[in-house]
C-alpha cells in the first residue's frame, strides 16, 4: 500500500522534533510499491548514462555521478533521491527536477527549514530467518524495522551480535547506511549483505558487506558514487548462537559483570540500555539527534597539542589508538571531552541546549527550538573547540537544506 500526504508536518518524523513541513510525504509498504512509485516521481532514464543501455545497470558505471540538487548525504537517509548528472554529457538520466528525500526514523537528521519537495519513507518491516545452523542465524530484515526492535528480537532468542547497539534510535535501513556503532560494535560487524533499489537502472541489487565499503559512520551509500542513487529495502544480518559479550568499551565490563557473572545477550542489552539512559535524552521526551558530532581522528602531533593545551598529562586525556594514513598510528579523541573542556555541558542558547549528561548531544531544550537556533549553537561549539584545540569538529547529524 502507498500512502500520500500533502503539506505534511515532519515533527513526528525527526527526533529533533523540528516543526517543519514538506510539500508531500509518501510511505510505502513493499518493494513492489517502491517500483510503482519511482516512475511517477522520476521519469524513466531512457537517455542512457555514457551512451549504452547495458551500462546503466552495472555498478562500475556510476563514476562521476554527483547530485545536481544536493540535499546532503545521509546518516539517516536510506538513499537520497536527488537528480543525478549525466556522466559523459547529454541529458540527465533522471530528468525530474523535483526535490526528493528518503528518510528512515529521522534519528540523525536536522531539517534546517521546510522541505520544498517530497519525502519518502519505507514501511517494509519484516524480520525473517533465512538460514539457521548450529552457530549462525541469518535474518532478512526490512529497511523500515526499528533497529532496537531487531536488537530485542535477537536478545530474546539468545542470539549474539546486535546487543551492544541496543537503544539506538532509527531504522534498520538507515543503520546500514550510517554504519551505526556503540560500545565497541558497529553495524558492519553483523551485516552480511544489503539489498537496494537502483534509481538509474530501476533494478534491485545485492551488495556484499565488502562492497558496502564501511568505515567510521560511513559507507558506500554515503559516498559520491553511492548516495542519491540507491534506496535500501532490506538487510541480511548474521547473528550467532555461541557468542560471547564484547565488553572492552568504557566501564561496560565492570558494570555488567558486577550484576551478571555469566551474561546472556539480554543481560548485555539491559545493561547497555541502562547506561544509555543515564547519559542520553530519551527519544520522545527531549528532542535531539543523538551524537551531534563525530569523534575526531587526529595525528599524534595534533593530539600532543591537545594534551599541552589541556594542561594534563597524556594518560588523563581520553583517547584511543587507531590506524591513520599509511598505517601510521593516529588517535581518536572523544568529541564529548573536547566540548566539555570548552565549558559547553548543560549550556542553553535560546531554545537550543547541550545535554547536561553528555555534551556530545545538542537538544531542542525548549521543545520549540527553531532550526536556526540549533545551527547557531552548533557553530558556537565548533568555533570554541577549534579556537582552543585546533580541531574542527565534523557533524555526524545530516543537515537537510
């Protein structure tokens, strides 16, 4: 079924609770619905990319594609539907000039104003076991499934894999785009393959986890080659029956094992939820988009400057070793710590604020904050961190113009 709404209030479709509108909102229930929708929204690309009908459906032939009407690339989007430029000159293979945006649960988005176009949303919500062996269980999941419900589904069945990602808002399709992560686990660790609809070839394709090219809060679907072209409709996850908890992050091990010496996936999930609730605002109670900034990854030289400016010794500055360019040892610094050192924890500016328990989170403090107030606070924080530490924070939240 396809449902269409005009002049649609998006407040309940973004966890920041921004009161903004789109011209049209469309929700669909199946892949067949999506195939029916696309021709109506985007005319058939009869004028082929690079001059060859066979080339349109080949994954290797999208080099050079870029958004003609760029509306941002996608942390929560399940494939951004902006028009695409022709590779080798000639007509645009997707000729419609309307603004289109595909969203998931809206948990990592900031609408910076009313959206003058069409917003699409998937209501494909199946969870289906497709393979069940002694140790591994493969599960096909619709893009519209709430990711935390999938975590709950697995934990109740004693399956290991997604428990550390519990209580992260958003939907499964968006998790596959964003490569969500928490407490030492990322979505890529449990994804086997991703099914997506190619807006150019009008065909469904399957991407292996290697082809998804996952990185820190990144994937092929956010790259210049991948964004705007693919709409994720389903994901195959791989869970384990005989697993063990991953407890290396922060104080998770101490907190969990003090309660449960032999934890199950449900024990880990409940502990993760408890920890997150002490640090982060509850979705539906306080508007936010979760972690607003990415944790910066810097050279040892830049990290040394952070240590010097902070007036601390290296051991007392939180950091994690990561591989840098050419395999050189670099450092990941928690953005929350940098922001806290600049005095922003609990700050309020107009209707926007910083969450008192976690300075990485910008909130809709008044419940009626405008996009401009959120953007102004974001810029103040970025300038403050840059001025003190020489590090420019990058937003994790997608800004939709």
